[in-house]
C-alpha cells in the first residue's frame, strides 16, 4: 500500500487534461478546492480508468450508476481536486475505501 498523492486539480478532458493515477488498484478522493469539503471517495482495480467514469459520456469512460455524481463532477471541474493512493490488490483498495468512507463526511456517499 502506498501513500496518498498530493492534491491535484481534477482535469477537464475537453481542455486536453489528463489524470495522474494508478493504472492498477487504488483509491481516489475528491474535494472542493474552495470549501475543502469532501465530495467523494472511491476505489477500483484499475484506478485511473475508474476515475474517468466520474465524468458523463462522452467525456468519461466506463459505467457508473450515479448520474448525480457524474453531473456534479462535470459542473464543478473548475473547483475539484483529487488525490490517489495505490494498493497491491483491488480487495485491499475496496476495504480501505469502505473504512475511509466511514471516517469522512462526503457529499456523495455511494
């Protein structure tokens, strides 16, 4: 298990932005840069790919059953930051995500 990265601005793919995230298992967290409030925490076996599903089509990839979260991310790209943490397995990342979710107050809990 690695350490958290530094906070970075969430990239706007329509402006040629790109994610810096683990290609393999990892956890990611979003926050509002202006208010410092936590928005969301998630995990994936392919962290970078899973993070790209935070944006609605055609900007994002993959599937996600939370249209409200995707719309929020798209509407707030200018004020969202993210950080990531690599893990050795998807199971470890998911366990950490669930534990971390219980300790933080997120705008979106699922």
